[in-house]
């Protein structure tokens, strides 16, 4: 028994070490992306004189667009932060009427150019929209050209037709059973009379 116990303990220890190593890698990657984001915000504020909220929205937009299958990154030229390509609008309402109905104080918009992953297409104009309460971003949206993946569903009309046919079949089967029971009863009653 002791021979089996030692290898099991060793396997558990190795498993725990692997989990710790993967968590450390994930934390390191998160810290790296946070550092990159902070550096990008600092670059926008110091070099382009961007408002800190606009710079924050642009950095977040760059991160989100880089997770898309269509874009490698977003380029923000200096004019992305001027009044014709960015804005901070007092809002005091819900961010949108869809899933992000959270109330925000300001809505920030900023424009950039989405650089494609394959490099074969021209850059795509992108517009990012961020909702803030104070300096905290609570909502985000953008004109993502790649539609979100949705689970494939059966068309509604097909399901209802199948349901109606199933109901008709059950009803017809019920009528057939009751009809055969009635005829069986009448056969029994006529047999008794004779």
C-alpha cells in the first residue's frame, strides 16, 4: 500500500505546481497588458495632449480590437484626439438601451484606424464609445465589423409547425382510441342481448 501512496502524493504535488505556474503566467500576462495599457494612456496624454478619459477609452479600444479576429491593433494619429474625432459628452443616463443599461455620467467617443491582421486590406475606421462614472469606465461599445458569434437556432416557424403536427397526431390518436373503445363497448352490449 505504501508503494502506491508515494507516487500519488508526488502526482498531486506536480499537479499543484502546474496550477501555480499557470496562475503565475496568467497574472504576469495580465500585469504586462495593464502596463502596456498604462504606457499607451501616458503616450496619448503627454505626446498628443489627449484628455485622460479620451486616452483611457482609446487604450481600452486598442485592447478590445486586438482581441478581434480582424485586427492586429488600432492606430490613433494625433488628430484622433482633437475635437472633430473625439468628444466627452455629459450623459447622466443609461449608456445604451441594450445590455449596457448602466447609468453613466459621461460618454467618451474617440476614432482610430483598425490595422488588419493579414495586412492585405486597408485600415478600417473604428469608433469607440466608453461610459464613465467619474474616472471609472463602466461601459464600452464600438463599431466592430466582425459580427458576434451566436448559437445557431432552429427557425421559429419550423418548431411551431412540428409542434402543431405533433398535437394533431396526438389528438387523432386519442380519437381513434376512444372510437375503438366505443365500438368495443357496443359490440359487447349487442353480444349480451343475443
